[in-house]
C-alpha cells in the first residue's frame, strides 16, 4: 500500500509539473501575443504621429508664406499711401498754380 501511495504521489507530481509547463507555455504565448499587439499599436501611433507632424509642417510652411505675403501687402499698401499723399500734394500745388494763373 505504501508503494501504491508513492506511485500515486509520483504520478500526481508528474501531472502537476506537466500542468505547470502547459500553463507556462500558455502564459508565454499570451505574453508574445500582447507584445505583438503592443508593437503594432506603437508602429501605428508612430505612423500617425509622422503623418500629423508632416501635416503640421505643411500648415506651418503655408502660414509662413501667407505671413510673408501679408507683410509684402502691408509694405506695398504703405508705399501706395505715400504715393497717394504725394499725388494729392501735387494736385493741390497744380490747383493753386491754376487758380493763381486764372486770377
């Protein structure tokens, strides 16, 4: 009976060790699956970030160009204002000369 009990204990020990190995393999497989999913998610996020960065850079370039055009427009506008003022003064001078000749 003692031998039978020892055999049962040995069988139980082997079964327990096998179950532990099986669980370890399942655990490792699940970890690898999670790792793979995490890697895919990270790669997806990196692609998304690169895309957003490229879009941001494109918008920044367009804004820079627009700001340059605005500055040029403002400079041209200021130049035109001065030219208009100069022309108004010349018209006033010519009008004064014409009025003086008419009198």
